[in-house]
């Protein structure tokens, strides 16, 4: 039977000692420090891993949750493994295939219904993971509130949250290293310009205005699982795939970044389509998912990131006028847009796109690209 928690994982800006000090200030009880090895296996749904705690306790863990940069609901089941862990790992590897092996040192604290994990992950860095047991917290809403309060208590924001497991993060950094090496070997690679912003801030409109212009820049299409719209074939902004195909790309490092949204929609920016024009000496422009800019700057610091900003009222009016979303979908998008303030300092540039300012925003982007053009 699956259990439920609300959880988030976040990049840490300070030392593990500073995070541990905050745990003490909050009254969290230290439980243990352990070295863990998590072996992730290929699975058709969710994530499956064998966790081995030194000196040898092991458990088989399955969990399923959306990959979004926010505290999110996670369903999981953990079963102790009685057989030798090495034998179990070999069996699962032969049957399913190994995706990734993650090794870390974890300090575990308990604060009420919350488990607070301070992780030093080999090859990746320091992270904070919080898991709030929904039943112990008294329901999903109280668990969500606890997670958000702890995020703030540790001096973090939505901008610091990582949507993915350590397995995907490890693979993403490995793939990023390969692509960046290819670009460094090129004498005059192009520059990747990445636009970000809330839904209906005007990202797509700006991109469409640049492509047919005199500016020499290629469009990087995004992969998406959403349903096609009438004008999708004409603009070429998306590559539509099934959920299974999207998952395969995501879990093998095919995306610079990606995320899930409610209502079954996922979007991801692909490495291959982004780097192909750069390796040919041309510039490229693409759109990234709101909330992932810190990760993008970590895996691809050479990219130029631009936030397209608009007020909540403007975004609401555009969403309603567009007529493509249900009231529930509009509220989800407005909730995401309300978080933009936390992300703003992380971008290289911010351009405003209120009503009547589209021309100025387009000119700013043209000039920005031209400055990078020999």
C-alpha cells in the first residue's frame, strides 16, 4: 500500500554546518548520519531504487510524483530487503536495467511530521530534502503548509527547488558536460538565448517575432505532451510526443531542463536541437520552464537567460482572452506567475512585456542577439 507525503529537494547555498545549525534552532531532533547508495532501475512508471545504508541495511523503494519545482505530493512504498543487497541489485539490474547509482552522506532530522535530510551527494554537491508525512500532519493541506514554512525557514525559495531525483540530476550533469565539451571544441560556436516567464507573459510571441526577422537565430522547439492546437503545425514551436517518449528522453538526459504541470502536460528543452545550430556557428533561441533557471545556469552557464515579465493582471487578462484554458488551469498558471519575484535575480536580463510594450521588448532582444554576432 502506498503512503503519501509532501516533499521538496533544493540546492543549498550555505554549508552543511549552517543548515544543521538551522535544524537545531527549529528544534529538529538529529536521528542519524549514514552513507547511502541508491541504485535506480528502469521502470515503466514512477521511480524504483534499491537503497543500501552502510553497514548494510537495505530497502526497495518505489515512488511516484510530478517533476515540478515546488513542494509536491509524492506517493511511495518502502520494503525492507532480507536477501543480500548485492544479490538483489544484480537481479534487478538484469531484469530491468540500471539507470544510475547515486552515493551520498545523509544527516537525518525529525521535526514533527517532517523528516529533514541534509545530503552531500557525490559529484553533485549539497542539498536539502524535506518530506512531510501527510497522515501525521493531519492532511495534505497542513503537510503542504509545513513544507512551505520549512522552505522559508531555511532561507530558500521556489527558485532553489529541484524538480527531479538525484538520478536524473546526475545524468543531466553528465550529458551537459558532453555537450559543453563539443561546443568548446568549436572555434566560433553560436550563443543560446533562453526566454523564461509565466504563461502568457509573451515568450512565444517574442520568439515568433525574432525568427522571421533579419536577426540570424534558429528556433529551438520544445518537446511537449500537451494536445495540439490549431496553429501548432505552422509555428513549429513544439515537438509533440507521448508521455512514455517524454519520460524516456527525460530519464536519459535528453533535456537541458524539463518539468511537469498539472493536467498531464510536460515540457522539455532538448540538448540536441539546442546545440545543433550552435555547433554550426549560428545563434539559437528557446523557451525554458519557469522555476528551472538556477538549474539551467548550473548545467549550461554559457546560455543567456532572459526573463519576460508582465503583471499578474496582464497575465490574467491574456489567459482569459486566449480562451484555451479551463478556470482551474488559469488559476494554476496565475499561481506560478506569482512566484516570478523569487526568480527575477537569477536571470542575465529582464525585459518587460506589458500591453503596448511588445515593440520595445522585441527591439531589446534583437540588439542583444546582434551584440553576440560577429
